[in-house]
C-alpha cells in the first residue's frame, strides 16, 4: 500500500508540485510513513501476542478440557522477558525495513525502465512486496543471531 500510494503521487506529478512549493517531499511523504510503521508494528505485535495467548486458552481449556490454571501456569513458566523483548526488537526492525523499502520503491518508480504510469507503480508495488519479504527473512536471521 505504501509503495502504491507514494508511486501514484510520484506518477501524477504531485511530488514535483511539492518541490515547486518548496516542501521537502521526503520529510512530508516518507518520514511520517516510516515513523508510523515503527510505532504500529510493535503495537500489532503486542496485540497479536495477546490474541495468541487467548486463542491457546480457548483451544486448550474449552476444546481440549485442560485446567485453566494449568494453562496460565505453563504460559507464565514458558514465556520469558527475553522472548518478549526479542519479539519487540524484531517488530521495530521489520517495521523500519518494510516501510523504507516500500517508500523507496514507490518514490523511485518513475525511474523504472519497464513502463511508465500505472504499469511502473504496479511493478514497484510487486517488487516492494518481494524485496520486503526477502529482507525480513534476512533480518530475522541476523537479529536472532544477535539476540541469542
């Protein structure tokens, strides 16, 4: 979504209009998206961690018939602060990587040689998704090796 939105702003010459008005497009368009991703990825991580614990409780207690106290004891004994901290560090890194790649691909989609207009925005969006997925795998390996 970020790559497509920034790419359409670039193709429709709205970024050039910002240059003309003396507004720095990177500070106006790119920086808020990167900041929002860095803030929202850890929030989403916390939310889905909680959803996972609740889903495990519903599955274990209601469907399988185990004791609720036993479930929460096992969760508490198995979950360490190191795991939680590592998850949030990874969320920060992934948010920065995804937003930077998507903003870069969208911002420079007009320089692609495989088309102009909506076609170049489409290619930029696809390449942003693919590159983000690959870089998340690489970053996950690197961050995990530093955290262990």
